[in-house]
C-alpha cells in the first residue's frame, strides 16, 4: 500500500477542529467567518481583480507563445482521453452543480432583484445581467483553472515531480518544499478541496431535495437531505473504486449528454429567437466591456462596491479556493497534450458552453418574469429553475432531466475530489489506493451532513473563501516557477 503523508493527518485534525466549532457554536462560527470574509473582500478586492485579469492575460499569451509547443509529458506521449471526453471532464469538474443551481437564478437576480448598476426590470438591467453572469462563469475562471493546472501538469508529467502543489515551487525554493513549508502548502490545498466539495454536496442535496419535492412531493427537510447525501455517497464511492478511466470517464460523458439534452429542451421550448439574439448580443457586450468589468472596483460608489463585493469578488475568491481541486483533476486528465492545445481547450470550450447555457436559462427566466405568469424573482433560489420549467411544455420531463443532471454532477464532483484528495494524501501518487479514497469520500459527506444539520454551510463557505487569500499568493509563486522552468527548457531546445 502506498504511504500516507503527514498532509492527510494534519488536514484531518484541522477538519475536526473546524467542524467541531461549527457544531458547538454555529451562529458564532458564521458571525466570525462572515466578518473576516467581509474584511478580505473590501480590503483585497482590487488584488483579486488584478490577479484574475493577470491570469487571463497569461493564458492568452501562452496560447500564442513558443511555450505552446511544449508537451505535457514526454515528447512521445499522447492524450489518454479523446478530446470530447476530456472536455466533458473539464466541464464536469469545473462547473458541476452550479450550472443548474444558478443557470436561471443568477441572471434573474441581476435583472430583477439586485442589478449591478442599472434600474431593476429594465432592458439595460437585462443586458447587464447577462454580461455580469458571463463574467462570473467565463474566461477568467477557466484562465485560473488552466494556469494552475498547467503548472501542475508541466511539473508532474514533463519534469517527473509528484502531483503536489508544493512540487511546482521547487524551481524557486528547492529542497525547502520537501519540508514543513511544502507540507503547509499541501495542507492548505487539501483543506480547501475537502471543505469546498463538502459545501457543494450540501447545496446539491438541497437542490435535489427541492426538485424531488416539486415533482413527487418528497418532503423538504434535513432528514431528506441526509438520505440524498447517503445514497449519493454510496454511488460516488463505488465510482471512485472503479478508477479514473472507468467511473469518472463514464460519468463525465453522461453529464455532457444530459447537459446538452437539457440545454436543447430550454432552447427549443423557451423563447428560442430571443435566446439566440440575447446570446449574440451578450457575447458582444461581454467582450466590449471585458476590460472595465475585469478591473472596475467602484471606488467612489458605495452601493455599486457593495454589489461587487457580494458577487464578482466573492466569485473570484470562491473560484480561487476551488482551484487546487479542479486544477489538480484537470492536470491529471491532460497528460500528453501540448501546452497550446491544453490552454486553448481549457480556456475556450467550457467558457463557450457556459455562455450558451446562461443565455438560454437566463433569458428564459427573465422572459417568464416579464410575462407575469410566475414571480420567479421571489422564489427560493433552489426552486427557481423548477418553477421556470413549470411554465414550459413537458415540464415534468425537463425537471426530471435537471434532477438527474444535478445528481450526476453531484457524484462526479465528489468522485473527482476523492481522487484528488487521495493523490494529495499519498505524496502525489497517480493511483491512490481505494481505501484512502473511500476514507476521504466518507469525510466529505460527513462534513456536509453535520453542517447541514446545524445550519453551518454558510460558515463553511465563508471559511473556504477566507482560505483563498493565502492560496492566491501561492498561485502567483506557481506562475513565477512555471515560467522560470519553461524559459530554461526553451533555451535548451534551441
């Protein structure tokens, strides 16, 4: 059996402390973490905006630079997975439940509830809502995931280093990364992964519960959510046991098929012409306003700044906190691709799909809100998509597809996370033992179950966002290390 690292034991201890605090005094836990999160957002918002923009610029530069010809592996290596399966894996790991959970709810909120700068329920607010949603789920986050994953894949497959965050910093710090400092960095990555996925499991259970209640009158309660998480835990542990090439591969392909089918339903049964027009107009508006949206911090407008802290800066911190998990998984499934192929695929394919998705779901939700048939803006966020479907033909079938998709995303995210956590707990092993993956699977689900029972998911989410700040500095160091090493290689290739 592969040796379990100290990272495993230290992280387990931190998890027990954090969850214990959340159970003993959930209100105080949430209050404290909310205050710290608010301080981080207001104080470091400008930094997050600059960091995410820098990563986007770097990712575009790499696609067109001489670095693009470097292969993530030996020169004779070729991709393990087909391009479609690879894209499906990117899509499943990086987006998952959020697409269904926020697909209709976020554009609708920016339009009718709390627009960034325009008056609610106006054509200007509609256009702004789509642009801002595209920003939050578009190029910036995939540049973040792509650059972190590129560093991991390059050092792991090209340089023969273990698949650890700390290993990517050896060109800067050398052997120090094998000591306490390296352990600290890896613990931070594992902690963010375990808690980030546990939060996603909690929110996923809430939405599945809402969908089952809507369709089958399945009671909305903590007990119901316990049942959902327990069933899904057995499913994703079974998938994790079967290995990367079978379980996650098949699940990712299933996710893509279900997502395309659900998107097709909404495109055809919703306001098709309006969706297509809003998609085209919103993509144009997104690129036209990209620089301002990327760097605007509203320093002289307190109201707009409050919106920015609550949405864009929150998202940047949230995605940064997710980057260890998502990027490690993306790196693992990308061996054999060139840097150019890798970066173009990670940056463009999921972003483009996200634009179509939010254009379809967001436009349909706003169109229904404008019609007055259903007041979606006053609906609980986990029910918005189901209430939207109720107005469309074949509503039962579409809602069933949505529940299946959320469940499939649910399983894939947890499955991917157990693999990544297993890697990080066994010194970066590409084939972590099933026993370690099972332990992490049970831990993730237990965190979600415990904090759901005491109402601690919000505090957990705050904790992850706070952890994003120190990890953001690690990302900057990873970029310096990556370019230092690739520059050296290019000189040797001449």
